[in-house]
C-alpha cells in the first residue's frame, strides 16, 4: 500500500510538472507570435475607433500608460463619457446624468477596471500578478483546436483564455465574475489581427453576455509612445464652488421674491 501511494504521488508530481512545462511553452510561443518582446518596449498607447452597441455607433479613444494608467472616452450624442484608472483609484463621468462631476468607482467595477488597465494583459507575468494559472487542455472552437488556459484572481473569479493551437493568437476569453450574490459570464471574441511595429494586434472585439452580443469594438488607429500627461488620469475636483455659488444666488432670488 505504501509503495502504491508513493507511486501515485510520484505520478502526480510528474503530471503536474509536465502541465506547467506545457503551459509555459504555450505561453512562450504565444508571446513570441504576438511580438510581446516588442510590445513591452512601448511606454504609452493610444487607440481610436468605433464601438457599436444598443443600436448606436460611437467614436472612442483609449489612452494607456505604463504601468497601469488607463483612460477611455466615448462620444455619445454630443456628450463624452469618461472612465479612468490611475493605478489605484478609478472614476468616471456620465454627463447624461445631469452632472459632469467625477464619480469614484469601487468594488467589483474597480477590480474589473484594474484588469482592463493592465498594459500587458493577465497572462504576461501572471505569477507576479498573483493569478493562479493552469492549462486545462485542448478543445475545439468552431472547427479550430485551441489551448484552454484557466486563471483565478484573488477574489476567485474565473477567466479562461482560448489560444489557437496552430497560429498562436488569442481567439476568445470568458470571465465568470462574482457580483454580490450572483455570477455573470462575459465572453469576448478577438479577430481581424493586424501587424503593427512587429506586434500582432486584434483590431476587432465582440463582447457577449448570456450568449447575446452587447458590444462590438473596431479599432481604426493605434499610436505608440506619444506623450501622455499624467494629469489625464487624475480625478478632478467636484464643482463645489459653482454649486455653492448657485445656492447663494438661489437664496438671494428667494429673498427678493418674499420682500416683493
């Protein structure tokens, strides 16, 4: 019995070692294919394009700066929606609410934005970033064999990455995210890969939730290493002075009306 347990334990160690080796080999080939070595040399990136969702097409611009500063602006019917992560704090503005004041982002949304702001993505240097990562195996995705890689973050949210086993580009990611007492599943498909400065980039992304397409993103231009001022990521102060002034003016009007 003791010898049997020793054999089983030894076999488990060998299998685990082979899986880790295979995972690292797959990721090494993936990073070599997409030109990660060239990508890490860039300090900033600006992406422009169009987002399609809810029957509307809107222009957007993304500013990213190492290590993890991120700003998104979407033009919606003459107004601008902004989402920003400065490396620690997240905030957004939504003018259609009737206010241009920034609103701080917390909880689940902040965690999601932090991952979005990761310049190199979750798979690159995953150990240093604290993700439990394993190779699940291979499976077929619409006639294409893919490597399926699973990751867990510190909140135990699950992420799956599907890499084409022939061309070694990312075809899809799925996320199972815990939000309060429920779980949502988000799927993103990547296509229209183009080469730019030795880097292979997906210029089209489609996001699905519960099997339904909720957003299509089409990149039109990507610019590397243009100067981006850190002030773009700083959360502005609320317009308290204007609001206070407005209240004082309102009180004066009310006072005059009473006197009359």
